[in-house]
C-alpha cells in the first residue's frame, strides 16, 4: 500500500491541489492577501491557495492533532528589515483558518482532542483521498520504462 510517506512531498502536494480544486473554493480576497506579515508581496502563483490547502491537509495527515497556531509557525518566514537583523514572523492565521474550515466542510479533517493535544486530525475520508492521490501518481511512475544500469 502506497501512502503519503512514500512519495516526494512536493509531488503529493501538487497532485492533491489539482484534486482539491473540485472540493474547495478560493475566496475573493485570496488574490490580494500576503501569506505572512514577513512577506512584501502576495504570491505570484494564481493557484497558491489550493497548494496551501493541500500542504495543510498533508501536515494534518502527518502531525495531527495540530492547531492553527502550530500551522502559523510552520508557514512563517523571516522578515527582511534592511540593515537590521531579520526577525521571524508567523504565517497568516486567516488563510489557515479558512482552509481548515473548508476542509472540515468537505469531511477530510475534524476537530478532536487526543490526550493532552487538541486540534485537527484527518478523517478516514481524508486519509483515503490523500492515499488515492499518491497511488495515482505512483501508478503513472511505474508505467514508465526506466533505464536500468548495466553491469560490466
């Protein structure tokens, strides 16, 4: 069985983003907003919202239960302050919350307390979604003819 752990993260995120376009909707404000207070400009990629959603879904899959504040730390960046020393800035909480809410509506994640930790965890529906995305990508790779090294 192929899982999220068996494939390169960027490939999994890009494939999941393509599938998430059908399930979630990019808000109108997302074309104008910066992803962190440490950034100077909004993202140049017009599909950045879906890639962020796929990345968040993958992080919930791997590290759940995980909350908004921990995700803000993971998506933070260093702010360029000219001659002054750089400082870390957290990522935008509004973006993360809106993505988490949309993923909850689709049924891919849910809010739960697990021991001392509280946050979002992946549901069986979300787990099967990510595994299907990875499996589709893996089956395409295995269909290619790969060059085998020849022994001398």
